[in-house]
C-alpha cells in the first residue's frame, strides 16, 4: 500500500527543468557533502559561440599554414564536418566514430566517407585504443577547428599539393603546432576581448547558481589555463552585469588560479606566484597558497593544503574530458562534473524524433519476431531434408511457402525501417549523428564520460535548478537481458 504525502497548500511545487537542462548522474553524488567546487573557465564558465570562435581559430591556423606556401586560400571552416568525441587515425588520415568498445562504426577519409569495402577491410578486425599514439581523441570543442583543417589537408596531401608534409601523422603534428602558436601569440584572444559580444554567449542564470553555492557554505575555485589579463576580461564580461551591486566576479571565488598548466597542474608541483595587482605583476609565493586571492601556476596539492580538504570533498567542473575530468579523478580522486554543451541540441533533436523512435521500436519488435519464426521454419526444413530429429508435421512444400512469405514480410519491414534508421543516424549532425551514440551502442565518448565524470550537464547554470543541496543518484544500469525496446537496433544495422 503506497502512502501519499500531499504538499502543503502554502508551498508551491517547483517544476523540473527541461530535459536538456538536466544534470545526469553516472555515480551517486551528494552535493551537500561537497565542501569546495572548482571550475575551469573556457567552455565551462565562459561559453563561446562555437561556430564564431572556431571559425576565427581556423582562420588564424590557416594564416600560419599559408606561410609554408601551401595552397589553402580557398579553404573554409565547416562547422558540421567534425564533432567532439571523434578519433583521428594518424596512420591512415581517417576520422572515426567508435562505440564504447573501440569498434569503428563510421569512418571518413579526409572529408569523404570511406567506401564500405575499404572500411570493412581496414576496421572490421581493429579496435581503437586511445593509449595508442596513432589515435587522437577529439575531447574538447577547441578540437573542432584543427580537426576540420586536418581533414581538408589530408585531401590536399593525397593530391600531392602539400610540400614538406611527409605523412598523415606529420601533417597532424604540424597543424597541432601551428594552432598552439596561434593561441600563444594572443591575437585570437585579443580579438575576443575587443569584441566579446561576437564570441561569447552570456548566461544570466550562471552568477546566481554560483551565489547559491557560495551562500550554502561551499568554497569556490577558478582553475584555468588562461592567463590573468584574459581571465579578468572574460569573467568580468560574463558575470559582473548579473551580480548584486558592489559585487564583482572575484568576490565569488576563494581562489583564482590562472596559467594553471593543466593537466600537469594535477601531477607536477610547479611554482606558484601571487598576482599582486590588476596589471598581472607576479610576486613569488615560496610557501605555496597561504591566503584567499589570485595566483599564477600552482598545483592541486597546494589547493588541498590551503582548503584543508581532499579527495571526494572537492568537485571539479570542466569541459575537457582528459585535462579537467580524467586527471583530477585519477590523481586526486576529486569528484568530477563534465560540461557538454552539445547535449542541448542532441536532446532537442531526439525529442523532435521521438514519435519516429516509437515507430522504429515497434517495427524492430515485429522484425525480431519474424526473424525468430523464419529461423524456426528454416531449421524444420533442414531437418526434413537431412532426415534427422523430430519429423515436422508440415510438408516440405508448405514449409517452403511459409519461408518465402516470411522473407517477403521481412523485406517489406526493412524497406520501412531503413529510412527511419538512416534519419536516426543523422540526428544533430548529418555525418556523425548524436554525440553519445554510435549505432545502437554508446559512443566511445559516452564511455569516457561514464568512466571519468560523476555527473554531466550541458551548462554550469543547470546547477541553479538542482541547488547546492541536490542528491544525484546513479540509475540502475541496464543489461542485455533486461526487458527493453530495441529502438536503435536498426541504426546499428545501417552503420
């Protein structure tokens, strides 16, 4: 007998947030037990307009590569060419999407799909291992511009139009070095600070979410690889307008660490300097972090020592699976939250397609039943012709007729399933589909998220809905023998 607990008529029931603004849980996390929350900045607290930012990064990269005399002036950034979570195969110049086990489900060579026979020849017996230097995992939105350029250059290399690049691996290393130089020279960041409206998407809900956490007694930290001048400009632009009067973004944070050098911030005890004034004057802090304030460099161990906290008392929130989430969990056992902005468009696309998913699930159930019946009739025929086992009651002719009818029904079903399956595989991105799916299975990205992120969400301000007192419970994990609909199975067959 269930017991109902009617709400007091004096208390308003708060609606749940839209699904795309939810916080999703891999491992149970009680926010009430978290005493400090650390945040990355770029693509975490500061969300860039992806297409605008990555296009300019691409253009700066193209400018660097033009100096090599390569014919690149005609190339343009294609925001749909790649997505986060893909893998570059530097041995063959291919871009891959793999499932959670590392089996490749889709592949492009340069900007074109790999022909099916070649795909099967190369990848049918091969598993992607992210520990192999041959593979580069695109684990942040900052990867999109360089991966787009790499795919386009692969085709120019194949055509013999690039001088000096010896192979696909050399080509990637050159692209990687050039984009690092473009970032280090500061021209791109200077453009952003000069015109932040063009590049940054402000979130008015974000400051309130952090204020809630601070007033709930949590220490807030900002740990970013960006330098002080850029951090100050971006954080002021994104926060100050939405904070109470006489309050600045710095008032939210107990510690601000710039030029943190992640991921080595988590394993190498580097020097730390006090940022002494607005111009970024640095003074040595040989005894580590001794007081609240702004610091250059440092080490995660110093943060723990200053706070008097360690391990699962600290939650770190970032957008980079390796630099922010993987390393902080592996080395310090901090709790982790991953920001995946693409979830919003993925969930929106899936919601629009929901009616078709239902139809696809229904058709797949019918197909499974027909396939079962087909296999039963086929084995009856086999036994009759081989003269073994229990004698079938039906004649060979009637079994043949039944088998033909089942084949016709299956063909008709496949003709209805195919366009739905193809459409499901193109949701959100026509080349690669949904971020967290690879055919009917989870993508390799989804596996990394499961493994290293305790929780994940599309933006930091989603904590506003959940509050600092939320208790996130991991769901019961489904197993293959659990009763569930196989809506995505058709997509697996089509990929």
